[in-house]
C-alpha cells in the first residue's frame, strides 16, 4: 500500500488523540486526588504484536515500561473478546506495586486474534503493604503491597467480583481503589471504541499500515538524530544518596557507544541491587533510557515502538538497574528512574555539550501519609510528589517548581488536599536561592509544609538530600533538598532522605526540594550583555 505523507500525519494525530481521550476519561471518572488532580496515570494503544503505536502526553516513567506489561498480559493470559487483564507485578511487566496496569484486547472478529490492544497504568494511593501509601522502607517486594500477576479482572465483559473483592480486602482504602479501577476499565473501553470506529471507517488494512508507518517514521527520525552525534564512547556516573537502610551511596554508571545511527547504552559497573527499595527493574531502565534519547529529537514524532529500535540497552541482572526477584522496588520507579535519566543525559552532554541541559532536581520527593480521619472515622492513605528546579539550558534558565523528566504529574491543590485529609498546608512557595548559579541559572525548588491535624504515619522516599543536581558547562550545582519536622513544642528534627515517621496533631513536616543545576559559567559584570 502506498504511503501518503498527508494521511500519515492524519493517522498520527488520530492515534495520539485516542490515547489522550483515554486519559481524559480516566481523569474525569477517577475517585482519588492522585488520579483527578495529580494526573498520575498513562494511556497508550498497541498493535497486534503488543508494540506501541501511540501514547498520550502522560508520564514518561510509565509509558516506556508499559509495553512489557502488555507483553506479559499476552504471554500469560489467553484473552477473549471483552476481557481486561490486570497486573502490577514488577517482575512480570510492572514497575512498582502501586502502579496497576489494565490491558484490553480489541477483537474485530471473534475468530481472529486481537487486532490491537489498549492499556493504561495508574498509581494507586494504597495497595496494602507495611505502611500506608504502599511506598515503604522495605527489604523485599512482599512487604511493599499486594502483588497482582497478569490475571483477568473483566471476563467477556463482566467484572470478576471475586477478584475485585480479593484486591479490595488487601488495601486500606477500598472504596477509592474500586473507583479508580473502574475508571481504568472505562478508559480502556473508550480506547477500544475509538479504534473500532476508525477501523470501520478506514479498514483494518489501512489503519494497520499507517500504525506500522508511524513506528517506522519514529525509528528513521531517531536514527537520523543519533547519526548527528559524533561516534565514540561517552561515560558518566552519578549516585543516589542511599537505599534507606545503609548510609552508602548507590552508584549508577553508564557507557554510551555511538556507532553511526545506533547507540549502545551499557550500565555495566553500576552497583549491585540493594537491601532497600531503590532497585529498578529492567522496564524502568529501558523507560528512562528511551526517554533521554527521545528528548534529543526536535521533530514531532510519536513516542512508540520505533524509538526503541536504534538503541540497545545492557543492564546486568542483579544490579540496581536490573534488580531480580524478590528485591524491593518501590523507590526504583520514582527515584532511580530519575538518576538513570541524569547519567544518560550526563554522558550525552560530553558529545552534545551545547544541547544537553544541567541536571534537574533528580527526585520526585515522594510523600505518603496515612491514618484515620477524625472527621469521618475512615482510614485514609495519600500519596503525592513535589516539583523542584529544572536545570538551566543553553539560552534559557531552568523553570522553577515543576516536575521534571520521569515525572509529569501536577501537584495536588491545597484546597483538595485539605478537603480530603486531616492536614493543613502551612507553606507552599518557591525555595529562593536553591537554583544553581550560571549564565543560565537552574530553577528554584519548592517548600511544602504539612501540619498534621490527627495522628499520621508518614513515609518519605526522596533523594538529592546529600548529592546535588550537577551543573553543566561551568554552571554551579543546584542546592540539595532538605526534610525536617517541626514538633508542636518547637523542636526541629532534620530527617534523612528516606524515612518513616509519626506525626501528631500540631507537628509539621517541611519538605524543601532541590534546585536545578546552572548552565554555563557565570559571566563577570564586565562581560554581561546589556539587557534587551
């Protein structure tokens, strides 16, 4: 079939609009603030082989890893029309346990295999485990929450009530979890409906042809981008503060080898998987690596299966970038993914010094809260991340108070948080002076201070409280973050980056997030250009 460039653009936008509409559906029908306000979810559509066609502009850390979930669903479950498979197992396609993925096949004819698949992933504020919010300081995955292998939640269009009851019996907030899961089912139904409509209008042959064409186009564009990088080997290393149990830093090392229009990204030499939960599985490492290379592309191409073809990732099993069962992984998805991004971009900056920005905050500043709400008598479990400083880039300063790289969520509005939880936000402001100095300075971090109005259990999974976001091309590093408690009697306690604590009424938790690194050496006053 002949490829028409105008039709290619039309289909490209059709495909991405389906994924975006799935996301809108999930947002509008979700129950939890984490879905409705923070938009902590991702949606995508896949071809008959489970390869990504298009995804919405959602979370990079989800989307690069979701194809492995789709593959796991295909490999482990014999799907039929009307089915939806649920899974969160990090060692069978998942990332960490709070991220629950739903995969649905689209059968155009009952006698033929699925023509497409649709999937979405949403972060649930609690999936059981040893602490509210299911982001604990754990030593093995069994402590982190309920593990769901690939299994049918919906069978031939009917919800499996027994399985749903089993899941809800293992979480602290069952009503909220049921609402978010049914919203995920609805999102997949929208994706199925829209794909069925366009195949009816244009024919399956034509839609499949252009789905493959968008993948091939993305591959060509990325190969052309890689070909513009000078051939050679580029190395970089950076570290996480610790794993939550040991005080030792956790190093991630990479060697990127550019050969023509392909790249080998080798993480050999990275530290072994740790006792704590900062371990990343292979899906996370692939996701972060592909994201970093996709950032190099200037053209508007879909983030799909074509992006992965020119890149070969080596992640030795048993290391912190390819942890093996039953290691704890809650922080790998949120913290280690950020550091993998930092090291890949750091290595690429040696080849492209004027293109790659300084490091952004390098953490998602994960805060989980749980207890019993005295206003309602019901249990609550809440999770959020906080923005920080973006790194300065050639020609522009970094943006302040934003989510960067592998995180693409919003911050929960104060009004929403105070309405749902026994908390008061005492301070929410930019952290002045936290951005790294430079010709183009790094963005400022945030200050977010919570006051407990009831006994509250808190778990923090944060980083860059010791290490600082690096500067680029002579720029200064951004300020490290800081976590403190101000007790009701005025006592101040400095907290480590990863900790579980108890707050009592009147206690305040203060999170100060890192600033971004600066780009370029600071100009002396005599050399500074006059303002325009």
